[in-house]
């Protein structure tokens, strides 16, 4: 079976994520895709982040109608840890502040560990594809055990306008990167099709025309803008009920889990937010 793994913060999961996953499912004949929200995303450890339970709940709602999409607890926090984080700050928690732990004390969720854990349940004929956006793939060489990751799985990359095949090749860890004379002609090629190299298989999906961005959605939610265009209707309803990204004054104290405090930088960002989400 072909199995997909789609990791991220999903704060919140949006239509861009879902369109990408659906396209990957259809194009590469995947049997299922695990959506894996990270408890401690390695590259966002110093940013405020909604509690894992909320991000997971939204994923469960957004994927409910597609049998092949499976919300996964592969990177879930230990149960007592998430509960403590919610008691401390029910609306926006920052992994750095959780359980009075300081930065670096909580183990980040490295994709290589998740991939290896997932593959323990695989049959010999199963094949793993990691789904990733081009913005994240551009930094892949800095990921923990990046070369090993390319040996463990193939990648399906959602391209963004403006990226060429050379950008994809040059993002690879040095030992896998083709020589400059090889990638030179790649500059003229849009990043679509398959790039199969020794030690790396990358499948590129063209621009999916889904401009949704989680950052812009959080900003829109904070000022009470309608979200139906950007997130699944059930997710929009959940956000409305819980008041997840609402600015402090507007949150409803005793509803759901909301007693609301929002990171100051977040509120400032909201005040300066553009009317429509940025194109990713
Ligand atoms: P934020 O704005 O909070 O950084 P994000 O959506 O970029 O949000 P994640 O939730 O971690 O961040 O994204 C999970 C994965 O989905 C990443 O690989 C990212 O590149 C990819 N992704 C994000 N938005 C889109 C989109 N509109 N289309 C396709 N892939 C996307």
C-alpha cells in the first residue's frame, strides 16, 4: 500500500492543507494519509501555539468526511502534559512555557522519529510518502537526520508560484544535491513532475491555487471575520465556539475551555492584519 504522512502544526488545519492532501491521494494512488499534528514542532518552538487537543480536534472535524484521511496521535504529548498546558492557558499555549519547562527541555517531534515509528507497523510492500509544502521543503536540509529521512520515504511537495526545479534540487542535503552543472538547466523548469535522484525521490505537485494560510486565518479569527472560505465549515464552527484565536477582551470566559489570554504579539499582529489572507 502507498501511505501518506502529512505533518505540521495545523493551527488551524485549512482548505489549502486539505486540497493538497486530496490531490496527493488521487495523483499518487495513496491508500490513506495520516495527518500528524506536532506537539513540539522543531522549527516553531519559540512561537505561541494552540494546545494540541484543539489542533487535533480541528483535524478530526476537517478529515471526518474523507475515509482515507486519518487524524493521528503519533506526535501527541503525554496526556498529563497537554492537560497542564490547557489549565495554564486554555486558548494559546506556548510549548516553551508548558509545565514550567524552559526552551529545549521538551523533546521536539522530529519527522525522522515519527516516520520510523509509523513504519514499524508497515508490511514489506508498503511505501511511505511524506507530504510537505515547498516553503517547508526549502529548509529540509536543516532537518534532523535529513539524509536518513530521504532514505526512509519519498516526498510529495506542494509547489508555490515562483519556485523552479533548481530550487527543489538545491534544497536537498548537500550529499544528495546534484552538481551545479546538472541543476543549471533546472532554473528554467517549473517545479512539477518527478525528480528521481540517487538517494532521493521527490514528486512535485503544481500550484494548487489554494491561497489559505494558517497565520492569516488566526489573524482573521481574532477580529471576528468569517472563516468559511478558508477552513472546513465544522472547523469554523469550532473556532467560533471555543474562541481559539479571539483577542483577550472578546473571548467568552466560561464557555468550552475559554478563559482567554492571547500572546501580546498576536494581538498586535491582529490589529495590523490585512483585510484578506496573504497568498502562500
Ligand atoms: P503557519 O501560517 O501557522 O506557519 P502553515 O499552514 O504554513 O501555517 P503548518 O500547519 O505547519 O503551517 O503546515 C503543514 C504543512 O502544510 C507544511 O508542509 C506547509 O508547507 C503545508 N502547507 C501550508 N499551507 C499550504 C497550502 N495552502 N497548500 C499546500 N500546502 C500547504
